[in-house]
C-alpha cells in the first residue's frame, strides 16, 4: 500500500498536467481560429477537474495510457474548417512534446546535480521524488503524443488525416469516427499489448533522444524507477 501511494504521488501531478494541457491546447487553438465553444463552456482552464474522465485517468496509472473528456470544438465555426482542423488536432500532441522536452531538460539538470552530490544522502532523498516526477512527465507526455497521433478518428492523428485528404476521401475517412473510438477503447482495455507494439518503438526513440542513454541508466541504477514501475522500459 505504501508503495502504491508513493507511486501515485509521483505520477499524479505530471499525469494530470499532461492530460489537462493536451485538452486545453485544442480549445485554445480552436478559439484563435474562430470557435469559442470551449471558452463558452469554461473548458479553457488548467483546472484538471474540468477535464477529467474517471476511466481515462485511472488508465494512466494502471497501464500508462489514458484520456480526458474531449474539449468540445465546433469545426463549422472555424475560419477555414478543413485547414484549421489540422491545427486544432495537432495542438494536443505538439503540446505534449513540448512538455516532454521541458521536463527532459530539467531532468538532465537535476541528474547532473545529483551526480555531483552523490555522497549527500539527505540531498538524494529530497531529489529523487522530483527526478521521478520529471521522468514520468517525459514518459506520459511522449505516450500521449504518440498515442494521439495514431491516424484513426477521433484521435488527433485521424483528424489531421481528415484535414489533409481531398474532400471525398476526407468525408469517407471521417465517417469511421463513430467506430474508431470503440475500437480504441477495446484495444486499451483488453489488448494493450497490441497498442504497446505500435507505441513502443517511437516511445523508446523519444526517450533516448530527450533523456539520453546515460540519464536513463542513472535512473535505473540510482532511483526506485523500476521498483515503483514509474514507466516500463
């Protein structure tokens, strides 16, 4: 129980931030492009309670992939619906990549600091939870970016495809959205191994690019990363 509570305390803030910023970015770009639906409904806020989906949030902590309540966007209100749909959809994954990058820079700095203070036990005890939170922030933001870029509506990658395709193909592709969400939920809940097979290669590449093999090795050797299961690799 103590291990679970420690894991939850480390994952909670970066997990909520990743999901919340992802959704707010959709609504904010839609607002800039002419649709004020999210603003009118009070969804342009960093208050995570406005965005949480209970099952989706639990999935973040159980299997490392989750979702929030989608920010409502009326694409007909956009200045150029087909073109602007691409930017609205891409805003979420782009935001997650930016958050992952900022977290990775901070993580590298703290690991370098921790290495220089290797003999200071009290300092290490203080530093480890922050390092683990930053490591999980890199992980969950990369997972959300990659997962949402899968080109299946209603995921962001699917909506980017709808915006890029010619009109006839775009309409046909958009038509699978009603079935796409059901298929995605079934994959997440019952066939996570299949989803992991798609996500794992770009995820490992992203972790190595942003964090670097040396820092990853430091995390494995000097923190409780594996014992707590903060992220699997």
